[in-house]
């Protein structure tokens, strides 16, 4: 069985935590997930950062350390290989803050929830830009301040209650795609959970790959059950 793509297809790929699970990064929901027990979820908010930046930075420092040890898996590699065939007709929009798509060789990747390996000024009015930063700041005294305005730095990730990044590009690309593929996301977090339905109503063929049905399963024409690391290499073919 394969998910046959024509050379003229325009492919939009939405990925979630599941695509990185086989690389050793925990997903959010379910057993052993980062949000299990609901303690960590309380750290991913602007309010939590204002209340206790040290605690929030400790959490993201721990995730940076784990991320530094991980490598892309066969699912990331299959998607990167597909980009060599489809070029600008393929875009990956990931909810993941890891950089494993890029490490596998993908170049057309939008991080709608930001990147673990970037920091930015916590002052929303500061003109400074996010920048690459892989350092860990487990103690309050280690958290650097912005060179322009002096506010403390924060991870460049989208927290609950904040607007995801790159949405104009994402929505434009969604409208143009003829094939919409989702990999490894539970379909529970908006706005990403609505993308499949938007694409389907626009006439795209919609597919899901993951070990279980997502919450928005009704938006997919076909569901390929199984882990991304083995399903993607066998499914992704260009005719
Ligand atoms: P979830 O933890 O909600 O869902 C992970 C999905 O991956 C589940 O549906 C699993 O079945 C699936 N999965 C597990 N192992 C897999 C594998 N080997 N191959 C393929 N799929 C697998 O993670 P997300 O849906 O990505 O947002 O979560 C969405 C957002 O919620 C995250 O970006 C994060 C979180 O709160 C923010 O932090 C803003």
C-alpha cells in the first residue's frame, strides 16, 4: 500500500509530537506524556513565566538537554527525501518545537509553535528578533537579559493563550494543497486540529498516519495506522 503522489501534487504535511516519538522525545498526552498529570501544562503559559521564570526555564532547559541527544528517525528522513522530489510543492508545518525535520534534511519547514533552540526577549514591545540559543538556564541568576531593553529572555515557543507563528503562510499553503497529510498529532489542539477539515473542504485528499485514530478522524479520507518510522517510508511514493 502507498500514498501515491503525482508529480503535480502540492503536499501540505502537518506533523505533531508523534513523528518524533521514535527519536526518543515524549509526546504530550497519554501515558508518559509531557502533560501527564497536568503539572507541566501549567508551565506553558505567559502567566507561569511571569510568576516563576526560573521554574519555566528549568523545564525548557531540561527539554533542550533531551533534544540535544536526539536524532531524526526514519519518518523524518522519508519526509526529507520526499522534498527532494517535490521541492517547492511540499511544505511541512510542524507543531513540534524540535528541529528533527531540519536535521533530517527538510528545508521547507514552518514551526507554528516555535523552536526549542531559539530564545527571544520576553517584552512584547521590544523590537528584537528571536535568535538561535541552545544554552540551558536552570537557575534564575543564569537567565540572560535582552541587550536592547533589559527584559529577561524567554524560550521562543508558543504558549497556551498565545497566537501560533507563520499563520499567513500556513493558511495560504493550505488553500493551495491538493494532498494534506497529518502525522502523529492527537487532533486536540487548535488551530492545527482544523487544518485537515479546511483542506478537505478545499478539495484536497486527506490522510493520517499514526498508531491510533486522532480526535478529528472524520476529516481524513484515509487513516494509515502504525508508527511514523515504519509507515512513512513505505507510504510515501511519487509516481
Ligand atoms: P499529543 O501528545 O497530543 O499527540 C501525539 C500523537 O502522536 C498521538 O495521537 C499518538 O497516537 C501519536 N503517536 C505516538 N507515537 C507515534 C509514532 N511512533 N508515530 C506516529 N504517531 C505517534 O501531541 P500533539 O498532537 O503534537 O502545543 O500536541 C499538539 C500540541 O499540544 C503541541 O504542539 C503542544 C501541546 O500542548 C504547545 O505546547 C503549544
